[in-house]
């Protein structure tokens, strides 16, 4: 058959032309993005290794090297993945895990490089739960004798660990967990037990079929039945000889996840039937039990926050790279996809030129740039907190807990919405599994409900802000001593927000100020509302007037976090200016464009929450300089910065440095050849192996024959 | 092992207690929901059969009867579905299709009952494309000789049809399609041809492996190369003897869909290599070609709109029932799920009592009730349009096209968001495939991009409104002649929106007025903006100042549609009052509660678009009657109506009449036994068949052995 592959060829031509329009140095921006630990706290397990500073260019080359190894290894092939069953996905996940460590040994990867390889692979493997949940808790809280036995096995994956916290009937509220660990002084043992069906450990990553050991959250019961609340215990689940379950332990896979997500991870359940463990298996660095069964208190409760802060900070870094993937895939496809009205070249217009498309995609690009920097800043803060913690100094824990809570909500909310919004922007083909975005959504959407449900966590953000607000308004604490998370509260003593002019809407500092003013207004209003609020509650503890509070928590929490991020963006801008002056890696043109991205982020943040700004009358124009209303002026400013960024969009996505193998998207290919790739991928579909499908003989043929018989009868009747 | 199944048992107790608090007659509400064709235009293919009016109770019993047949038939078992591969899903889809028609014959189902069975089954089967796309087009547009041959085969499924429109490189803009149908006068044939890779038909349901015949959109080329644009042609794809592809035809499956959606449908591609078809295979009811190759014009272009209107109206009906499923599952689980603070009974509080939960779920419930009525009203309008069309009267087509476009956007946007919001409200367990909501999202999320991409379609809604606006403002058309879709424009001659009092916020009529005022303000403002807009455009046809327009189209389109819906809600309220007076099926108490649902819908609609209301100063309080600001008063009104609806929530979801088999949700069971069911479903996971997984020998064991060897080496080094 003759194949004039015009539009498929046009795809490539369009992408080349788009690249020709770029005025920034893409490599410079890449090196900027890869400088100073771009993978944030993800690699912090190996924090000591980060000290060896490689610059952005070296790190980028290192990433490319590892990407090449993975992409050429058949074990990591992504080709068959969309056609596999759940069980196949688990099996190939285990194969990948083993191969990663095989490569680590044979190629002499550092732990940091292995961690980078797992990050590039971006497949949620069971082993990641060992590394991010089991190992940190075990290594930081086990007693010396237990560490002597298991620390090397833990770090080298000689055992496979799981972290058993949530139960079938219990989520984040650990105080309600039902699993018990009863101390038996006679034998110096604990007895782990699952007294009810709802006490079954549930959702635990790697627990179903992979893990050999676990750390279990269980209620510590002391002699006399005294319930000391949840504590951590180390337990062996399976034999290291043959992987069989140890007596009294039942585990299994809890079943497939929504959207086919986390398919290679065996999130599992576990039930314990009076399983005995030695006393030293209690993780007793902070709280312990004497031989006779006396409780020894933990020195400081706040130490437990460090782990949460670490995981949440890691989530934000992940979110930033996911936004980058969403922006790259969708902007590349929008650049080569032509639909609708015909342009002067006689072809339909590339959809990236439609305002309804780029007004959705460029903000995702801007968020990716802001959150990548934000993640880096959080790494710095986390390192500072960790070194102070090492000397017993707790001063930074509360601040970092407050900011990471807010950022966890904001980052996951944006990231999940952006993945879907980018996918949907690709129209019909976006619904193909080959688009490469749906699987990311499927794997990452639980981040809005795990590690602090976003709708619960926002109350913590608000409470921290209210505390600072009270401190300032009642005890006249000086505003100069405000932590970054509540620095916006300094405006409490200012009179009014700045008036808007066309120039100020292009000036990030004004936008930062507006976002800070909004946080002040909402926190103040919320504090007043709490004072006025009737204290009557219903019998079940809820308050009939609480609806207002309910949505208020989300609004106030968001305002607080966005004010904090705005403050951070202001710092980023200062750093960019310094970079500019020092003529470091980013050139002047690149600095201009990155600044525009930050500006777009700030403008969109205001636009998305216009109701707040208008309700509290925070958008006031300076009428001598501006004729339209403030809202129109704001939207015009967004139009302006979008039109300036549009020609650089492809360059700014290229700068993230994703390989085609890494993105695994038919639509977001570097060379733009979307249609050709969709065609090629569809040819591998197992359904296409046979011309006549298996279903024909069994189902389709009987249906057609029945229909033909009925049609014949009906036509005879009609003729009579 | 002893199993005190306390919390699992508590699930059931909690559900029973919730049912005890209900004050409405659930069955009465069910009959109300099932009266007057609740499945809307879905069954309109069989419009003649709808004349036999059964009342709500009869229809509900009919549904239960069919539900029982399906749920007891192993072919329709949903148990293994989450574990199947894509190919297995296709095979079992074909099996279900054949079984449906087998049952139709053996049980003597009417076509309407068969249609109802497919609706209850809610599995997107390839055959549904035959019924909703292929058959209506073929039956309404084929010439008499073609109909004589194929109409009975079509209605009885003696052939399996597909509707081939979109191409790899082309979406909804049919004028750009590349497939050609060239007329050859010598043989009186058309030659179908796919000249390029991008002209491959793509995404076509049932085309890959199932369909035997198709209707193809192709450019009609007349002698001399004259391109007449897209026309429809009937074509046979596969042999009815052995299902092999006919010469010159290549088809195949395009691959899996995002999130594992539409797994049982073989969305396919097709390429034609100069395939000849007889002249009478052109669907020539409206346009035709003479033997010598002269073009005969269609009588009226608007006739094509009827099909689109039909499909979009069907989507809205589907959306309404999906919202009902989302509300049922999430509210049931929230009623039995206890988390967080402990109540007076010593147990944690059921999460439905948390404002941050019910403020998300009750609005979904209210939308389901509004959209179910809305779908019914659209059916009435559609029937009126159809009967007028039958007499050549086009007067209702434009109006119905405008309203169904807007409702398609609003309905699909809400429905898709509600499915995810309901799923996420269920916390961790919501991410289990057993939650029963993720698969609905996966199957229905393409509705936001197909049948009119929501971001493209909103321009049509806005244009229709602008046209009416111009007619009133320039030609002084009387406002009394306004169609329902733009009735809000009558307010153009009014002075100001009503002032808000506590009473008016509980009065739906005021809320309807406010929503209409908002549409007026936005349409007027948009019209003025268009007048002011610079006409300069860029070379590619886009306008750098278009961003404002881009987001404006969405805002204005939404305001217009929500004003229309508000007007419809006002009618529903009047009908409820009439029903009340006539003492029909709904009793007084039920009418009060349904009214509150409608009120909540209106309040939430205002709250969600507060930015519009505040920007245009539409929320003004009557200061003598209300002390707080309007926004706080609005939120307090929402709190009030939510707290009044809360005790009825379980009854209102029960009233939808879903069976457990139909919902297929471990969390949304009628008896509330969520934990017990999650446990039971997980036991069927194929991964749990073996205690030691297959992956152990191949992957996990080598990893552990390597780790143990490395750990041993490391410990030796440490000891040195």
C-alpha cells in the first residue's frame, strides 16, 4: 500500500521548527536544574554522599549514563507493560529490583547512583518501602544489639523489610490501632496479636508476598493490662531459607489498586496469632521496657516528626518532577498536533497556539520550575534540621513540620491535577495508555490521601498559623522574629496592600506581597470567626455550624502555604539575580525567561483564588495608571507573560532532560513523531496477533448467527 | 485463631442505626426517581416502546427483575474482573454481549428491556457502538435498497457495525479528514482509500476485532477530482463466513486505554487500500451522486445535529446515574467508617459527621438528584424536537443543540470530578480497586474530551448566548420571546439583583435569580470586551491577547449553563409543589427533603463561582436583616441545609435503588460491611494462591543472597 506519511512527517518538521524558535540556551537551563541536588531528599538516606558536590553538568551526565544503562537492559523494557496482568507486573517488578542491585554490584554504583537509577526507573517497586519506611525507622530506633545483628543486612537488602502501621479499620490515627504487643516478663518476650479482623495490618507495601521482616506498630500492653499506646516492634515474617511464612503469621496481597496503579507492589495484609518475639525486638531507642515490665519514657516526643518531615519533603520533590513530565509530554504533543482552523500554510493550526490550550499548559510548566527550586530549598532546610537534631536541638522541627505539611498538600494537589489536566489537554489520544500520563496519575494519586490526608493535614497548617497569630496579637511578639512559614504576618502592622499598576503586575515582588496580604486577611478573619463561634456541639462531638469551618480550613491552609511559597519565590528571584551578576551558569536571557516562569506562577496563584482576593478587597488599582478593573488587568498580565513564554516552551521542557525511554510516551517524544509512534505501539497489542480473535468462535459468531436468523424471520413477517 | 470481628460487625450496626434515623419514605423516593423514563434518551432508539407508560413502581420492579437475572448469571460475574488482562477483558466482554442477546431471546425481553439490561450491566461493550452510533446513522440515512438488504440485520445484530469517523491525525473537525471515497462512473462504484498513515481511522469502537461492517466518514471525490467534503459510506469489513478481513481492509486494536478503561471494547484502527463499494453504499438520504457523477445537494444541513444532540443528551443521563453511584458508595462508607476523635460511645466518630467530609459528599448527592430530573426534562425536549423534525419543523434544533452542548460540558465535568472526589473521600481504601469507583472514572473520563471537547464546545454555548444578547440589545427583540436557554437575558431590563436575607438564602427562587443575574453580567461583560478587543492577530491566526478570552469562554459558558439549569430547577420545584398538592407518590416530608437537595445544589453552584459573584457585586445583603457579610451568610446557609440533610443521606442514596451487584463496591455495600468484604475480596487475589510467590526463586532469593553476602563482607570489614 502506498504510504504518503505526510502528517506523521509533519510532526517531526513542526518539532524542529519549534526548536529553531528557542532563544534560550537549553543546556544552561538543564545544568541549572540539575545543580545542587535536584532529587532533593529522595537521596537523603545517603545524605553523607551528597557532600561530594558535583556541578549541574556532571550530575546531568551522570543521569544520562544511568538512563542509558537502564534503557538498554531488556529487564527494564517498558514495551509489554500496558498489556500485562497484575501478577505479571508484580513478577517483573521483582525482576527489576533484583537487576538494579545486580547492576549496582557489577557497575560499582554508589548507593546514591542506585537511588538515582530507581528514581529514573519511576516504577513503584516494593523495595522502595524497605528503603524509605522500614530502613530509616529500624536503623534510627533499634537497640544496639538488634542493630549489630541486622543493620548490614538492612542496608544491603539481605532482608526485605516492610513498615506495618495502618490496619483494615484504622488509618493515620495511630492511637486507635488494635494490634497488641503484650510483654511477658516470665520469658522476656512480647506477644504480637491481631485480636480482630479490623486489626489486620492493611495496605502495607511489600508485605503481601515480598517482605521477610517488618517493623510493626502495636499497642504496648504491660503486665496488669496497662495500655501504653502505639510502639514499634521488629518481627520476622518469613523464613530466610525458603520464604515460607513463620508460624502464627498470615500475610497476603490486598488486591489490585485503583486505575491499575502500584501494580508491581504487593501492598499486603498481615495477621498475627500470638507471635512471640524477644524483648530486644522492641525498637527501644526512645521508649523501652525493663525486664520486669516497667515503662521507660521517651526523652522527647517531637523526634518522631523527623521521619514524617522527611517523607513529605520527598513527596514534594517527586511532585515537582512529575509536573515536569506532565508539562514536557503535553507541550510537546500540543506543538505537533494540528487541529481546527487552517493557518496561512494551509494546514490546521498547532493546538499549542490556542489560548484554551496554552493557558492550561504553561502554568504547569511554571509550577514545575517553582517546585523544583522549592524542593531544593527544602532539602537545605531538612539538612539544617537534621544536623541540629543530631546535637539535640529541636528548634527547627516545628517550623519544618508546618511548612512540609502545607507543601505536601499544595504539591500533591497541584501535581495530581496537573497530570490529569495535561493528559486531557491531549484530547482523544490522551486517553490512550500510550500517552504516558495516565500511569503516572494511577501511581501517584494516593499521595493526596496518604502520609497525611490533605483534608486532615490542612488543619495542622492552620493551627500553626493561628498560634503565631495569637503570639503576635496578644503578647506583642516582635514581627522580626517570625519564622519563614509565617513571615507574612509582619503585614499585620501595615495599612493596606499595594495598589495595582500595569508595571506592578509584571513585578513579582508586588505579586508576592499580594499573596502575603491574602494570607493575613484569611488568618485574621478565621481567628475572629473562631472567637465568635458558638461552642455548642452535637452529641457525636461535631458542630452543626462547622461547615463554614470545614471549607475555611482548606482556604486558609492554602492561603498560608501559597504565601510561604511566594516568599520562597522571592528568595529564588534574589538568587537568580545574584547568579546573573556573577555570570554563573544561567545567562541573562535564561534568567529573564526563568523569572517570567516564576511570575506566571504567582499570577496564576492569584487568579485561581480570586474569590479570596475580591472578597477581602485586596486587588485595588491605582486609577491614575490603569483604566480597567483589577481582575481584567490581572488576566491581561497573564496573557502577556504567556505570549512571551510560548516560543520558549519547547526549550523549557527539553531542559528537564527526560529521555524518551524515561517518559515512555508516544505523544511526548523528543522528535515529535507522535502518530508514527502510536501506530508502531498499537502493532504490538496481543489482541492483534490473530486476524480473527479468539472471541469470534465462542461469542461473536453465535451472536451474528442468531441475529441473522432473527432478521430472516422478521423480513419474512414484513413481506407477509 | 480467635476472631473478635468487632469493627467489622460495628459496620453493620452503624448502617442499621443510620437507616433507623431516616424520616423519609425511601420507596416513595425510589418510585419518584424511576417514574417517567429515568434512563432518558438512552432508550430512545426504541422510542416507540416508551409510549407504554409504566409508573415508577413498575419500572423499578422491572429493573430489579433484570438485575436479578444478570447478577445470578456466571457470565456477568464481576469477581475476577480486577485480575484480568486486557485480552481477557475483551473476551469476556464478547461473552457478555452474546449472553445478553441469548437472554433477550430466551426470556422474551423487549428491546427496551435489553437496553435496560445493558445499562444495568454498565460495562462498555463493543456492541453499544453498534447501537448508539452505527445503527442510528445507517437506519436514518441509507437508501431504500440498502435498507431492504441490511435494516433487519442491523436491528437484530446479524451484522456488527462500527462508525468510522476520527482518524489518527484528525479529531472532531471532520472537514480535515483525509480518507477519500472517489466516485468511478465507469463501474458506478466508490473507491475508499487511506492515502496517508495519519488518515488511518483510529479510536473507532468495535472496529479492531469485532465489527463486520462500518459506516465510514470520507471525503467524497467526484470525477475531475472535485472534493465535496466529508460524506458517509457503508462498507463491509469482514467476511460473515469466517470473520476474516476483506481484501484491501486492515484493522486492529489501537491498544489499551488510560487507567485500564474501556478494556472490553476493541477501539480500533482501519486502513483502506482502494476498496471498491457499490454506488448504493453511499448513505444518500440527504446528499447523493448521480450515475454520471453529479452531486445532488442535501435538503438541510441542520439535520445532522439531531444525532449529536441525541448522544450528548444520553451522556447527561449517564452522568446523573454515575453521580448517584458516587454518592451512594461514598456516603455509605463514610457512615460506617470511624476515624479520628472518639465520640461519647468510646468509638471513633463516623467520618460522615466531619464537615470536611459531608461538605464534599452531600453536594454530589444533590447534583445527582438535580441531574436525574434534568435528564428527564431533556428527554421530553428531545422527544418534542424529534416529532417536530419528523414533520420537517427545525425550530427546536438550535435551542436543543445549545442547551445539550452546555449540559454536556457541565454534566461530564461534574460527574468526572465527583467520581474522583467521592473516591478520595474514602481515604486509603478508596485507592483499592475494590472501592468500585476507580473503574467508573476510567470508563467515563473520556466523556470530557469526546463528543465535543469541553474546552472547544464551550465556545458554541457562548456564541449562542451572544447571538441572543445582540438580538435583544440591537433589534429590541421582546424578552418575552426568549427561549429557555437564554431566559435569564430578560433581566437585562431589570435594575439590580435581589438583596440577600437569611430567609432568601433558604429560598430557591432567590438563588435561581442570583444565578441568572450572574449569567447576564458575564455575557454582557464578554460582549463589551469583544467590542473593545484589538483585531490584530498573529500570522498563525491566534491572538496574543486571547488568554483573557480563553478562560472567559469557560467562565461565561458555565455561567450560561448554570443559569439555564437554575431555571430548570425552578420548574422542578413547581412540579414538586404540584405533586405535593395532588398528593401523588411523594409525601410532604419527601417533598421537603428533595427541595432541600435542590437548594443545596443552587447554594453550592453559587459558592463554587464566588469570584464571579463578588467581582460583579451580585451578592448584596439587606443590612437591616443580616449582620455578617454576604459570603459568610452564604456559607452559613450551606451549613444549615447540610445539617438538615445529613440524617436523611443514607435514605436518599438507598432511594437510587442500586443493587450490591450493580455497584460492585466493597465499601458501598447496602449492609455496610466494608471491612469484611475487603477481606473476602482480597482472598481471591491470584497472587495469594501460593504462599511463596513465583518471583521468589527468580528474583527475590537472588537479591537476598547477594545482600547477605555483601552484609557479611561489610561486617567483616567493620570488625577489622
